[in-house]
C-alpha cells in the first residue's frame, strides 16, 4: 500500500470523535444469576446513563431498566456496585433520586427506600442479600439538611426488607467510611471493611466480622500500614480477602478461631484501589480452585490457583480485567479487554484442561486494520524521588500508527504525555478509541504510571506520600525527555494532558520555568490545593493529608505546590475543559487558573460543559472535548485538521 506523506497530527483517520461515542458503552460490572449473565452498560448516546443488560442462556439479550432510570449511585461521589441480582430479581440505586429499587421480571421498578428527606438525600450501594433473600444490607451515605459539607455526611451499613418499602435499620455506624458488607452463608454474621480519616482505602483499612445477634466484632485484619479489600465468604464459613500486608494486594483466608493464612502470594497486585465500591478480582470454583486477575509490569492477566495450591498464569490474550465472577462449577465470566480490543464480556470454561473462551458481549469493531492500531509498549525509565535520589518509573508508550499515512522525512511526531487520575489509578493497556484518536492521526502517546500508581506494589504507591506535585511531575518530565533522547518523538512538540489528579499534574508541570512541554490540556484539574482542602466531598476531604501534609499546619507547602500561585512561570498555551456540576473538583478551580492566564495574556482556551460532573458522560460533550483539544494542538503546533471531519475550531485567546 502506498504511504501518503502528511504532517504528523493531520492524518485522516476513521477514529473520529463521532466514532469514539457512536455505539460506545462503558462495560465494568458483571453478575451471574443461574444460567443468566447480567452486566452494566454506560451509554454516552443516552445521556451517559447506565443500563442493566441480561443475556439469557439461549443468547437473548434484554435491556432491563425502563426509560428514565439509571443504575448509578453517588456514594463516595465515584459510586460503583449500584446493582445486584438474584433469582431474576434486580435491585438497583437510581441516579435521579438515589433510592433503592426492586425490579421483578416483567414488572415495574418499585422503590424500597424512603423519599429523600433533604435536597442531597441518602445514597445507597454495595448491597448483599441474606441467604433466604428476605432482607438486604447496603452502604448508606447520609447528607443531612443544613449540614456543614463533608463534616456531617454519615456513612453507615443498613438493613431493610428486600421486597417492600421500609425505613432502613442501621447495623453499623461510627467509622468515617464503610464498604463491602457481606453476609455469611447462614446469615448470622456480617463482614465489612471500614476506615477513618485521613486514610484512604488503599492506605489503612480494617476488616471485621460482626455477630448480628450480639453485636460483637472480631477484627480479622487491617490497621495502620495495611489495606484490606474485597471480603468473600466461603461455604465452610471461612472468609477470603485481599491484603497488601506483604507489599502487594494478595489473597488470604480467615476462619473463626484460626489465624490468617496466605492463599496466593505473588509480586503482583490482585487488588485495585477502591475508588469505587464493589470490586471483583477473584472467584472460587467448585473444586476449590481460584481464578483471579493480577497486575504485573503494567499489564493485567488472569491466573489460576489450583486446588493443590499451585499457581499458574493462564495463556489468554486479556490485558485488562475489570471483573471476575463464577458462572458454573468450572467456569467464570469476566469483563476484559486486550491491547487491540475494547472491553467485552467473556465466559471461560476450565473443565477440559485448556481454558475455552466464549464471547458473550463482543467489543465493537474499531474499524482500523492491524497496522493502524497502536499497541502499548511497557517502558521503564530513570527518574528521581522527592530527595533527588535515582529510581525507576513506568509508562505505556503508543507510537503513531496509520497504514495509509506517514510523516515527512526527517520529522519526528509530537508527543502527548498522558496522566491517569486518582492519582492511585493506573494506565490501562487496552485498546481505547480515545488513545487511537491521537495515534492514528500521527501523535505519539505515553501514558505514565508515575510514582503513586497502582500495579507496582505498596512501596511504589508510597513514593507519592508527601510528594504530590513533585515526583509525579518528575516522572512525566522524565518520560518525555527519555523518549526525546531516543529519537522517538519531537522534543520541540511535547504536550502534557490529564484529568482530575492528572489535570493537577499538567498544571504543575507547566508552572515551572524549565518545563519541557510546549502545550498542555487540563481536564477538570486542581489549580489551588488549599481551596480543594477546604471545599471538596467527604471521601477525599482528608486525602491531601498524605499527599501534601496536614492542613492548615502545612499551609506553606499547599501554597508552594499550587499552580495558581505560580502563574508567573506559565509561558505555554493551555486548554481547560470543565464540567459545570463537578462535585469533586469544583468549577472554580478551572475558572481561577483561566482568569489568571487571561490576565497575563498567556494563550488559553476554555470550555465549560453544562451539567457534566467529574468526567464527561454525554456523547456530544465527549466529542466536543476531543475535537477542541485537537484543534488546540493544531493551532499551537501548526498543522491543519482533516477537512472532511468538519471540526469546529476552538478559540485560543492571546495566541499570536
């Protein structure tokens, strides 16, 4: 095939913003109920709502929620575990009113919880049913009327009838946060995870078992320096759970009257940071074998612990696994993706010895030939810690890829340095149209797993403590320079982009005189750490204690690390994209940095999306954000946009 020479960034591609959202869904949760498989689909073309889908044993696929209903909970603002199912009956939290509903096959959704008493109301999630299916337990987050913001929000575990409306009974109250309420096989005991400020769930949590008859608690695991996640009862009354007591989130077992014992010990992460409720990273087969997901060296994969205790990696193509659920005695269902496919739903059988994979919900066709798909390459490169001592940092590198187009001879591609949010999240080594949107146009992309990221053990996460705005910036700068020195990208066209915590790192990287970046894109990022410390939601209201220091005792550090106080160092163009209803990073964070840049006549573009919260869910807003950012780079780096796409240019103020 003849290669047409065009400037990097200007290549025509089928991965347009329209394609990114067309037929796009966000798959994450999966449940198995008898022979039926259920999953959630976040649909940008339906206003971003989450639909619950059932696939029957005969392959029939049915949407379950009626028009106007949306299975999303606002617990912790990030939600998760908003629905569960048993014997064909679905329970879910509805986004509009945050009430719990029960939906029987062929019936109408019936509310189980009272009408909210306050404007912000009660929020529910992470439910579990008792063995008989008569009652359920769930996390409830209460937002009292006239409360003092995050101070008065209460997180509890409640119990209520599973089949009719009732005022919930409080079972557990007192800890700042509770999660993963799980009833024992006989219904007599409740396992739960809790933690208190200033800890986050990946810092220090406690797993306890409460006797529901006496109210007596047994502490199973956890405490300072240990993060415990995902308890699961077994039929014999023992409890499996994930803990990072050995430096990695591995699997352990507890039984009443017995000591905790390791079940799977690897230099790999089975657990994930609990930004959302309801993770499902492992399940147990009928013969006692355990199928689990594990992160290692920037890639996810599936493993199997046999009943005899031996552990092996499964030879499967998956590089990201978001959920693992038992489907039968010798089968599981997973939500998974590969470097060349988006997330799909798969059933994996183990009975024949060699795993057999069946596709239940196929990922959509990306529309690119193999040569036009950029496959992530794990890279490790030198960086420094907060003291300047050398260490290794990690990233996924995506080279430009387009089978029809190439750059001019002797020219190197521009680089987008991308940061995930969190900042304890991690780059996902799966095909994402948002990444291919850039690489198929001639951009190189490096998705940085900077210090603090998940997937490299607790010690790597701990490198960010007290060092946010320092080591994350160091890693992004190091990644860009490392790739430039190796002749893989143009050192004069380095851009940095990120959302939320990644938006903060973007601003911090630009607010320095020696920045190597020629441009930046801030998606709902943090400009003023001090303002965030006093104006954010409960879940993250003490997060900065570890990342920066206690406030107000360390107020000088907050000010020193805040980009808003270093606007005099900004020299490079910036585009800022913000949701007007963001409860996590309030819109004033973006407004203040834009106002400051305007006052200094630094080139800036600013788009506010009405009604959007933390991250953009609506198709039209996702499209506009992508195209506006591309237009911004085109103006800054001097290339034309593909005329056929009809992209509306974004206004970049003060760009000469």
